[in-house]
C-alpha cells in the first residue's frame, strides 16, 4: 500500500486547455472541508456581485443571517452581516480555480458591475492566468486558471528548478512533493 494517490481523482478542477469546459456549479450538500466566511454590510449587493460577477450560485440563505454561495465542489463562501466593510481590501486573498475560458467573462462581468474592481489578467511564472477582483465588501478574490503545460516553456523550467517535473517527464515523479 502506498501513501501516494492521484489527488486529481477527487478534484472538480478539469485538465488545463484552451477548450476545457468548466464544471457546472455543484448544488449537493456535503461536509465542507474548508470555506470562507466574508462579512458584508450589504448582503443583497454582495450576493448580486458574487453571483452575476463571479459566477457563484446562492445555494441557500437564512435571511438576515447567512448566504451560502458556491461555484464548483469545495468552493464555498458564506456571506454574513457586518456593521461595516473595511475601508480597503487586505493584502490577503482567497483564490478559486477556474478554466481559461472563464477568465475573460469574469473580467467583463465584474467590470460591468464595478468598473474599478479588476486587476489583470496576468500570467504567472507557474503557468496560470490570474485575475484579481475586489468585491463590494473589499475581499480580494483571485480566479486562477491553469494554462496548458508546455514542457519547453519557461514555466516548465521554473517548476523543474524547484524539483517539480511533469508525469512521465523522466524525473522522480515528485516523490519529495507527494
């Protein structure tokens, strides 16, 4: 028996590619392994932005107490009432996986709702395209989409330099990272 398993078996994140289709929002009920709780002074405005701008669904609400939002499985956010919102977004961010085809639509939808809410998109040294969105309650949300892996790219060299090699790439299959 091995302690190693393919973690992508249980992940809702599909393989990277320009034509990758994102999964539908997951509406099932499960014991959440992690979730974010975000205070807001205006539940209605926040729900509107998170659903129309960021693509979450209102899974359920307890009026005046909590709104449970979700995108894919394990992407849960609880909006809760607060007396006020912070004056500015904190340096800390919350990141959600998406697919490349969603990046531009998130940018457009969020800019239509709040023109100055979006930073990016930008490509990262680890082969993702990221967009940062500041929500009405001043949460810093990052949507990140994996780009198709190119073994000849600078990103592949960056990963190899820290010991991460692609499956079948002749490396140690990332034993030190499993």
